[in-house]
């Protein structure tokens, strides 16, 4: 392979071409010779040289036009061009540099001058190419590092997301274990309550059948009334015991599902179960608590793919907060009618759930903090983890959104969106 530097010599005088060619070849350069501007442009495009020696005074196109054509072509615009001409006025030289020449040698030229300038510009060309190559390598390295940095950032984000998921899973697993333990402990005494209530009903019926006929009419009526009241109490105990049993069964169903395990579920049913659990939990704490709960579910929702146990706990937290808010509002204003509204809507690519209450509301300066861990507005009553876990479940685990609007003393509305 010929590694000699390639010089293109352009002159319409054959004698000048031979002389320049001999000088350059003796110095070890590879030389190509052309006699006019058209051939020069074609030769430079076909095999771009390292340097061009270009005469100005040639038939159309002249040297200036050839230089302009070469500089206009991206393939040849970086080739250094040295003009050789008998024209030695300042105007000619200025024009030569203006159209893109790098140097100007006046004829008749000296061999030493030509070689010195050729070597200088070939050196500069080599340095320029080396610089361009280094710039290219530098750009590639910057690009590679940016790509690596982006990959590291993505990996770090994935690790942080995974860590959050693990922490959330542990929280929910602990919560589920606690719920299962409570439900299990309640089930045994509740079975006694149900069984003895049912037995009391049967016993009262037997007493009524056997003893009434043996008593005087006035005694019989009094005894029947007393036993009827006992029986009514036993029936009420039995009914509420069965209701509590259904609640415990619902709790147990939620605890059987592993945290994070996704299933196709009916969202309306999931909300209904969460509402019952939250409501009865508040009823157990405040026996005088009562609230009107309105629901409006989109009939086109169908089944959604979610982690039901986790999402149910999130809904329980939101509805329990609504129950707390309306109860506190009623305590402050006994004439207040507590109301909670739960609505669902199917949007283009997501599901929207709104949980609204006409409770005490949330002050504007605390709205931005309600999802922070350990932040609570329930003085001496809350842990500050309910809404934090709810946010992690909806946003972190299900890739949804959770926001809140409120007006103190008027209402609070939590808005949940889940991707379809």
C-alpha cells in the first residue's frame, strides 16, 4: 500500500507541470498532474489529495472558480489549496485567500520556497486530521460516558424502586399478619356468642311452649312478655354476631393473598368490601357513629389486574379517614349529616376513583404533607403511616396517581387513578 502523501498539481502549462512534478517526486511525494480546472475538480472528487497546487490563470474555469467549487463540496472542502500565479498584486492575493486558499506562491517560484510551504501545509493538514480524529474519539467517549451515566441512573432508579417495593411488601405483610391474627383471635369468642345466642333463642321457645300453660293468665302474659324480650335480645345478638363473622371472613380473604400478588378483580366489589371493613372498624370504636355512604360505579369497568390485598388496604385507609373526618364534624356540629360518596369512572387509559366526604377537611398548609411518613393530623390517635402506605401502594406499586383536594370545615376528596 502506497502511504506517500498525495499532491494534485493543476496548471495549463505542461512545462510548469513537469517542473513541479519533478521537484515533488524527488522529495518522495505522490504527484498527479492535470491541465485544466474541470479535470482538477473531477480528480479531487474521485480521489481527494492531501494538498493541491493550483494555478490561477487558466481557461474557464480559472483557479479562483476551481477553488470555490472544491470548497463548496463537503467531500473536498478540507483539502488545503496553495495558489501559484504570476499575478502578484495585493488584490489577487486577497481574492485567493478569500475564496479559500491557504497560501500564495508567486511565479517564477523558487524550489526551496515551494517545498517549504508544501511541507508546512502538509504538516498542518496532518495535525488538523489528528485533531479531528481526537475530537471524534472524544465525542464518542463523551457519548459513551453519557450512555453509561444514563444506564447507571436507570439502574439506580430501578434499585431504589425495588427497595421501596421490598419495604412496602414487608409493611403490608406485617399489616396482613396483624389483621389475620386479630381475625383469628376474634373468631373463637364470636363463635361462642353466636352459638349461645342461637341456643338462647331455642331455649326461650321451649320455655314458652312448656311453662305458659301451667301459669295463671296474668302470670302467663308477664312471663311471655319477658321471655319475648329475652328472645328479641338473643336474635339481635345472633344477627350482629353473624354480621361480625362476615366481616372477619372478608378480613381473612384479604390476608390469604400474598402482598404484591396480582389478580383480576371486580373493583366495585373490592371497594364495597373495603367500605364495610372501614365502616365497621369505626363503629367498633365509636358505637354512636353513623354515616350515609353513596356509591356510583361505572358499569363498564369490568375486571382489573391489581394486587387486591394491597389495594384493599389502601382503600380501607382512605375510607377510614373519611369516616373519621365526618365523625369529628358531627361531634362539632350535632346537626351535621355525615356523608361519604365513592365514585368510579373508566377513562381512556386509566380508572379514576374518587372518595369524597363532608367532614372536617384538611388545612391548606398540611395538604402537601399528608402522604409523608409519620405525619398525622389525628393528635394522639394516628401513627401517620396509613396515607404513606396508601401512596406507596397506589403510586409506587400500581403506577397510578393519588391526589387530594380539601376545604377546611367543608369537604375532602381523594382522587385515585390506576392505569388500565
